[in-house]
C-alpha cells in the first residue's frame, strides 16, 4: 500500500498526495481511528489503499514529529513569526511565548520583522540583535514593497511551514507577495485569512515543490503553552537552558533562588534582561494555572 501526505481535510474527507507519483486522492479514514479516538489531521503521513472507484481509505497514520491542537495539524517543521515594527507595535512577550511553543513542539523558528519602513533602523536592529544572539534567524521585510521577501521564500525550501502573526502585522500581504509567482490561485491564500467569524475555515497545505509546503490556516488564535510544566519552562528558552546545569539546587525556579546559573548569567550580561523578564512572566502564568488546575 502506498504512503501519502494529507494536504487538506473538509468534513472527514481527506485529500492525500501519493508520495511516489504525486497523485491526489480523496480518502476517508477507517472506522478504527474513531474507535481508538485518533483523528487524522493535515500534515500526517499515512498509509492508504485505492478503491475501485478511484478514491482511497486511510489505513495507518505514521508516527508524528509533532502535533498542534489549534489549529489541528501535524509534522510542521518550521514556523515564521511575523512581527510588525509599528501599527501594531511589536509584542515581544508574545513572540517569546511563540518561540517557547515552537521549541516545545520541535519546530524550527524564523522571525520576520515586517513594516520596517515605519520604524527607526536602530530600533529594528536592536530587536533583531536580541534574537540573532540567541541563534534565531531574523529577516527584515517590507511586505508591501517586497523587500526581504526573497529571503523568506528561500527559508521555505524542504519545509512544511506555517506562518503566524497577530491581526494587522502584514502576514497576509507577506504570504501573497511570496506566492504570487508560485501559486496559480493567488486569491485562495488570502481569502481564508479574511473570512467572517461564521464562515467555515479549513487547513490546507499548498505545494511549492516536491519537498516544500506552506500551511494555509485560519490562524493560530492562541499559543497555549499550558502543556509545559512551569518547572520545565526554562528548557524551552534556548538562551536560558544552557545555564541550568550551573544552578546549585535541583528544581531551581531561576527566580527566587540564590546560586542560580541563569541569574548569574543574567548579571554577567550573557542573557538579555527582556528575555529573562519574559521567562518570569510566563513561569508565573504557568504556575498560577497549575495551582488552579484542580
């Protein structure tokens, strides 16, 4: 039986791309998935079989690299976080939360600083340098003029990529600028982002080439990181995690304790103060959620 990639799902009807011949087959999942409380999602690689009428049946869901609950997707390899330099102003706490979410889910992150024409170059460079120093790729763009768009497009190679950005940051403009020469149905990518609240939305993978896809989604409405326990949060701040082994106490929260490797690194200028403060805020948010869990 052939292997395939689920590229869309509407009302339990899945479009599956045959990995060998690239044919797209409409498939339904076997009833056993419902019994086992497993649901195939866009991004899943599956084993399916052809039926006489040319449709298919999904028999097996292969192991997932990751699984995202909202929107329901799997095997995303990269997320591009679009941040506006102005109108709206950059929300760096949200960005730090998004990066934590990606690290937890083993997803590569790229930061796109958009609307660079609206902000002073020194301010833009200061933000860019914070995240470059950590090790993240940062791209400066002006989605309207196309500046930086080619660099974003190169990042998409050999990845299944999802874009994320708050309303007004220019995500839709950026995506359409990237794909206007690639996708034949340019309008499809932007239209889903502008639908009304009562209109059905769906997730679809658009193919760039044999190994590159972009996930067109209704958007990541929230970045819940409540699956992460507060005691583990520092492991997903990659600039903090390398200093954990220098903490004297097991179970160090890196907030109140003395002889804390992370706090010492902060004092020595090895960790950005803004990033550490974001960690503290998210830690307290998780801790409060845990205390009210029951």
